C-alpha cells in the first residue's frame, strides 16, 4: 500500500464512524485506486457536548482524497445513516445512490439546506445493479424498522462483500418483502468473501420478533383502554408501525391524530411511494380534543425524551393536545441507551398527572429492528462468508459478534474500530494502519471539532463555572462570577479575592510588574485559588486589563 493510503490491487475496509458506537455510520471500501462510501450518518449529542444537538464523524481522511472517492451509497433512511448528508454532500461533490423512499427523504433534506441543485442524487429502482467506479452494487431488501431497508452486495475484482446495513429477520414484516432465506442462500452459493454486519443486538439471546406480533400486541393493548384517550409514541420512520397503528385505530373505532413534523413528513413521503395508502385521514388537534376520549388515538413523536417533541410538550401541558388522569400512553419504541434520564423525566411528569403508561416490558407493543443472536447465526449459515467484520455497535457489541462468528465456524473474524484500515483481500485479512478519526459537532450554525477549544471550554464552565476579572492600571479588580455556589457568601468572597489579587500583584518583581501577561496570570491564579477555597470548584477565569 502506498503511504497516502491509495488502494492498490486489493480490497480495503475503513470505518470513519459507527464502529465503536451505535450511530454516525460512515464506511469506506477501497480497491483499484478508488473508494466507495456506504452511508453518511450522524448521531445526537448527549450531555458531553453542552449546547450541541448533532454529532458527525470527522471525514478528514476521505476529504483529503476526494479525487479517489467514486460515490456514496445509502442503505436506508434512518438519521444515523443519512443525517449528515445535508452538511457534507455538496462539499464532497460525488454522486449519491439510494432507493426511492430513501432518496425522497434525502431530496427533502437537500432542499431544506438549499443545496439540491449542487448534489447528484441517483434513484435506484428495486434490486437493479449499478456500478460506482470499480464496484458493482446491488440492493438486497431486508426487514428493518423503516421502509426499504437494504443490505448491499458489493462485487469487486477481489471478492464479494455483503454489507448488511441494519436488519432483522421477520416472517410478517407488514411493510415490504424482505429477501428470503433461499435467496440469501443462493448469494452464499455464489461466494461471499466478507460479511460486514450489524452488531446492535448481539447480546439478545432471542430473535428480535415480528412486526406482525406487534400488530396483535397493540390490538390487544388498545382494546384494554376503551373510553380512554390513547397516545402511542413510536419512531416516525417506522412505516410498518404506522401501518399497524392505522389498522388498530380503525378496528377500535378511533380517529387518528398525528402530532410531530417528522411524522407528517414520513406519512407524506410514504404515501407518495405507495406505502400507507389506507392509513386513516388524520384529524386536526382541535377535532381530536372535541372527540369523546375513547374515539381518538394520538400518534406522537418524542418517545426518546426529546424536549421539543410532541410528547414532551404534551406532558408539560404546553401543547394543543392534552392528556388527563386515566388516559394512556403506549411507548411503542425501545429506549435508546443514553436516553434513560430524559425519558424518565417525561414519564414522571405523565405519572404525576395520573396518566397510565405501558412500555414493551409490560406488553408486546414493540420489537427491535436489529438481529438477535439466533438471527445472526441463521444469516451466517445462509451466506457462509469467509470473513466476518462486525460494525454498527459499541466495542463490546463488536467483540461479542467476533466470538459468535468464531463459534459459528466463520474462518476469519475481524475486530476493527473507527480508523482501522483493514485489507480484506488478497491474502489473510489484516490491519494495515490506524488513521485519524474523530467527531465533529454542529455548534449553532458552525461545524467544529468535538474536542476543540470552544466545546472543551463550555464543558469546563458547565462543571465549574466561570469568573471574569476586570483589572485597571491601579490594580483594582472588578469581579463577576457565573455558576459558582456562593450565594450569600458572594460579597465576602469578592472582597477576599480582591485582597488576594492585590497581594499577588505586590509580589511581582522586576519587569513582571509592568508586563501585562505576568499581571494577568498572577490575577488569574489568585482568583482561582480563592474560588477553590470558598467553593471547592476550579472555575475558568478570564482577566481583562482595562486601560484608563
């Protein structure tokens, strides 16, 4: 391999995101001098990035090699696979490829960003094969919690890749027709060099379950609450679940009211592509509130505790829709790790209002869109890959899938993480290098490094507070504190800190007495020591030298 990592007569794999975390999926395949990107996703920020909503993979590696990037192929339309497109696609400047439903959601994102005329978006119908540089690609429909979930068969001069995307096995998927076991066996018969596989549910010892079973579960659960207003919260993108909810509402004589812009968008896109054509016409908020409580079903976003989503606003009595004591909220979605606290806050508010809540722990009203261990083992038996490369998981998930693959008899099981360049062929798979990867965040309207000074400083301020000191030429200090737990001690703290600053400045000797940097540093240290003495915190201190 060349030092600039240009792929030679070989097949390479490199994850820039999604290997070591669940979300933010960006995968690269390389051969014959070119790279292919599969998915360009994002994730949502947690408390580690104050003031930030969106997090992206750092694309520096491929941005330095854009002349070698042939295109971007999207497996499906979940945000962790397409969410970064409006922020990077125009600058990357290569064609995008997606199936119709996914392409429509991407097109709308590009329009909202005002860059639709700057990005080439190719719509691939069905399982038509297409070529991108040296890669021959075909979509393989698999069940998932969104319409048109797909694996990719990627044929190269050095072997075939089966890139699973997000998937599960489902004999009754409600929406779509997944590829059968017989068809997948035929793909295996033709030879699969490497299976690059979703690891999300590897610790689940049971199959994930069928969407058809959720239909029965929701039908029974809603039937238990006759005369009560029922709100169901689910992932907006789960078209099969929306189909189910429409059928359940009709069966129980309930009108449907939809709350959430993402639900409105998914309904519109789905119906324009032949899905949800018999979904009931939703009633508006005012009509929903006038209907008898037992004659309406609200479908709402916000099951992950998102503060601006419909469910949160309803729980806070800040929405035109309202729930009263005895009404019911069904959480027809899984609790994504990291969202426990925000979900708990909403559930506590609902409970305090006397609202009854039902989750998938109490009733079969949700199943995952990712494969449990038995499903992984069945897919291995159909495809019989020479190499297994786990992706789409935290380190523990991917390491566990390596163990499952070994136990299933897969000859080579490759653990890799973001930044590892792995040669899959020719020869035994091996790690060639570790290249820079990282995270970027959308901070306001600007994309910046997640470990950059602005985010690091904001985190420090959030933990320890801040102090601004204005120091005049006579050494008199004006002090303003932010976020320190001083309250009634504040005046005494300021007086003592001013005295400490004065003493520190008197201790300066020689040229330092007139050196601005030395004066500012002495002031900063004296202030920080005083703050730690009074509060136990180590605040960020900024000193401004004020000329008279």
